């Protein structure tokens, strides 16, 4: 790792020195002009790298896709997945603690940490704290993406796209109302007409809104573009991210049925002075080769490696098994006690390692058969994922109460972690084919399929083989697109996906049992309207159906058994708009309505209720107004809304609906010969308390408050 950092700094020095003479290199200027010409036309959106329907513009994609660009990331000061979730109404948090790796929910389905996140189209470990300094944009594909990703949860995927080499040298400095400090350097150039380089460095001293949860992080990223010939391009990306911050425990329902009334967004439940920060070290590397065999056929080769090492250490607030009010069994032990009491556990799991390697080859070409024009894509892929963990410590050390002015201090557990063992070994091999057929000028038909073969073994912490799964599925997807007029596209699609079954939680009668794989089916219909950069509107109606795996109440001694019974049905409508309203005002808005229920299980307690952590409605709105009398100044305003959120599967407890307002400004000026851009954002203007997340982890449900009012200020200096 030291060698990698040294190489990065030397490369950065080289490009900074080279950049000082860039304007004097005419051959380089010619090369840069050529790159601009090869970019997509102004009225065409950039192709989505992780798009299972092919590398095509968004308006020709028969799916709901949103792209969060670099400007949007900068304006909103997005620095975490939870903050990213605010930008699209189809997304939400699903167990996203402060100081820990976070997860998202799309269309009511939590993403699979093993396959739901991608970098430049290649799978990365979801168990990492993602940095945004080197990201050009984030692509959110909603719905099954099996043709591209293979076995995965049906909600969708999130793909992060790295910045590419260009002439840029900027320094961003930032702070916030809690005293955090940020420095980020973005530097790139073309060292020769055929070799480009770009480096992004980031450092942040984090002062959290939660007490005792301050932290720090360092980030290094390097991107290379090498034009080996007129027909061949090699892209290389490598990054390293190190963070350290105490993890914040979530609240739980009191007695399993009451929302905590005196909850605080700034308190750390269970805090102990000996509690160590959670340290996460992540490395992601990828290579992508594109070679034009002919004018109409292209070969693509890609490979990536992702590794995340988590040194987990937390004084964890959980349950009430050691509380007198829970001893009778009338109150579930995996929730807080009715009086607000909770147990505190010393949890330690160092060197928790998640790694993955992916290799993919594809052949894309265009040809005609009579009057039909075909865009054909063929490919093969292999993906390996491993998890290695120690036999962790998870010992009860004492009890606290949410009403305590100060958390009592207890001695840590004397236990030590055990040996490091392999917990998961997974191989996924696949072949895929996709044919996009143009039927005249107005109609297109897309037919594709992916054959997935998944071998996965999972072991318990004691080394017992718990899962030996072998899955073989052919997953089809078909779509029809009709363009009645140039700005309008209507589409209908059908796709299938497969995902592994869940494990029964420890508090069920069949603790540790692993249920079988689930086959998801989706139908979607939508309309897209786009006219240059002035207006982009889309609407999508979808229905996703898959087997329902859940803890069902019964007469067993545990009171619950984890079963697969009935089906989980998600029916929803998504709307999005990006509209320039006149010369000075731009509006970005999205909305989501969803009915997510488990049906057909003959379970009177859960039947007919909205699934937990899936609000029936979400909305996000952002306005950007350039002041006519002062064009360098832009004012921003935004609002986020979520309907009441089910916190229990029987529909008896809901987190209240909430609406949060944001504001900000952007001002461009000059300091001597340098351009400066100042950005100020204020989130949660009214300082409202709300529950942003009532998601679950390993079968247990948690409640996480939204952040209180936060002001952020940054300045970007053109060096």
C-alpha cells in the first residue's frame, strides 16, 4: 500500500508540473479537441455504464434511470450514501448508521451489499464507506438488472462513474457548522497526446452532529486513459480510502410497539469511553479495454478488484434480554424495554474482510438483416466474492436507558476474538446475449437473456457449513419502444432476476436456517420526454413480484418461524423532471408512489399491510435560480418529503410523515488570476426531528433519526 501511495504522489507531481506547460503543447490541444468531438451530441444523455439494456442513451432505455451529476454532488455537498438517497424519491435509507457503511433501498427492496453497488460498471464490495471526490456522476438503475449484474436483489443497482483525464487543477476547501474541515485536490492533464492522467486526493476531519462520533478519513484515487491506437483505449482506475469514526447505534421500538418519544438525533446510545472507532480500509481497482475490430464491431475487456477491511468495534445498544421487564417473555427481547431500557454489548470484530474480483468480456456490433437493423451484444463474465472474519466478541457488559442524562460506564469484556476463518466463498459464472432490433424509424424491440450459474458456500462463525447453494437460471428480458415523435418515447418491458434466500434470525424457532433462492419478475411501462438540456421528463409504472420470506408469528417456543410463504408485491409509480424554466430557473424533481405488501401467506397479522421501511410516498424537489442582476450568484432551495413509514410488519406502528426544507447559494468570483466558486448549503432549515430510516439488519429493526440543521461552506479554487 505504501508503494501505491508513493506512485500516486509521484504521478500527481508529474501531472501538476506538466500542466504548467499544457498551453504550449499544440499537439496536445489538438488531441483534446478530438476527444470533445467524440463525446455524445449535446441533445443525447451519456450512456449508462451499468445499463442492462446496453450502452445506449437514457431516452432509449426501457427502464427508470436517474443520473446524479458532478454539479449536483457539489451543490448539495453529498458525502455519504444516506445523503445521496435524498436526491431521488425512489431511494431511501436501509440501516444507514452514522460512522458505519450504509445501505440503500430502491423500490422497496434493500440492495444486496455483495452485488448492488458498482464502480465503472464492475461490482464492488458494498461494505465500504464510499468517497465522492473522484466521482463524475452516479447512475441509479431501478428494477432488476440481472442481464448486467447476475444474481442480485430486484430493487436495482447504483453505479459510480469515475472522473476521466482532462485539463483540470482545482482545490476545494470546506467546513460546516460543527467545525468539520475538508480539503480535496482534483488534478489532471494529458501527459502526451495519447496518455492522460487524473488524480483526486481528499482529507476530512469530521465533526459529527452525534456526540462522541467525530472521525477522519483520507482518500487517494488515480485514473489513467491510454489511447494505444486509433482503435484501442485502455482505462485504469485505482483508489484507496481509509476512515475512522465511532459507529452510532440505532434506537429500537419500546416494547416492540411504541416509538421512543424522547429520542435525540445527537446522542450516542450505549457510549463507553473505551469504545474504539470503526476503521474501514477500502481499495478498488479496475481496468477496461475497448478495441474497435471494425467500424461496426467492438471488443470490450474489463476486470476489477474490490477489497474492504472493517475493524469493527462498538459499544452496541441492543434489545432488552437483561432488563427485568423483558424476563417474562411478554416483551420481545430484540427490542428496547417499555421504559426505554436497553442492553449494552461490547462488540469487536477486527479484520472483517470482504473481497471480490470480476472479469468480463463482451462483443458489440451492428448489422442489418433485410430491413431490420440489429445492435447485438454478447458476453461472458466471472465474479468471485469472499468473506473472512474472526470469531467475534459480542458480550453483554451493562444496561442503559434512553432517558439517562449520561450513559453509565461499564468495564469492557475480557474476552478476546478468536481465529480468522472463511465465512463465504461464492463464484458466479454467466453468459449473456442482447439484440436491439430497429423496426423502421419509430419502433424498437429488445430481446436478451443471461444464463447464471452460482456456486456459493457459507460457514457459521464456528466453521459449520450452513449454505451450499448451486443456482442455475436463465433470466430473460424483453422490451418494446415506440417513438411517436422525436421528443417522446414510450416503452414496455419484462425482466426476471434471481437472488439468494435469507437466513433465519437468531430469535426465530429455525435460527440459522437458509431459505432457497427467489425468482423476481418485473413488468414496467413508461414514457420519456426530452428536448436538449431544457427539459427531461419521465414516468414509469412498475410491478415487481417475488416469493415472500419473513418471520411469521406462530405457536413455537420462540414465537416466530422464518418461512417462505406467499409473495411480495411492489406496485409503484415514479415521476422525475429536470426542467429549465426560462433563462434563470432550473427545477429538478422526483416523486414515488408505491404499494408494497406481502400477500397469499394466510397470515392475518401481516396480510394487507405496507412492508416495513417502505413509505407509500416520497418526493424530492430542488430549485436553482440565477439572479439576473448578478449572474455570478445563484440561489437554491429544496424540499424532501416522506409519508408515514411502517415500523412493524403488522402495520400498527408508523414513523410519522415528515417534510424537510433546504437552502443554499453559489457564487463565482475571481481572486487575482484564479477563478473561485463559493458554495453554501443549509440542510433541514427548521431543525426538524424526524425518523429517516426504520430499516433492518440481520432480521432486527432499528430507528435512525435524521440529521439536525447543518450548514456547509466550501470554496473551489482553480489552480
